[in-house]
């Protein structure tokens, strides 16, 4: 019985190790949107050009998030 528990833990750890990069993609995409959206909102408040920099920041964050997502997916598929 103890051997079976070790095997199950090993399988679970292996599954998390394989799923980790895929789980990271969502956080990377969302993080870029949040950071650049916040930066755009801050610039809007400083320059009083209200939706301009927020929209630009969101699109920049989205573009960088997709770029990072494609980069990570390419690294995963090469392995």
C-alpha cells in the first residue's frame, strides 16, 4: 500500500509539472492587461485625455500578453 501512495503522488506531481506552463499563460496574459491598463489610466489622469491612454494601454497589454503566450507555446511544443 505505501508504494501505491508514492506512485500516486509521483503521478500528481508529474501532472502539475506538465500543466504548469499552460496555467502560466493565463496569468501572463491577464497580468499584461492589468499592468498596462493601470499605467494608461494613470497617464489619463495626469494628462486629462481620459479614455485615450487607457485604451492604448489595454491594447498594448493585450498585444504583449499574446506575444508572451505564443512564445511560451512555442517553447512548450519544442520540448
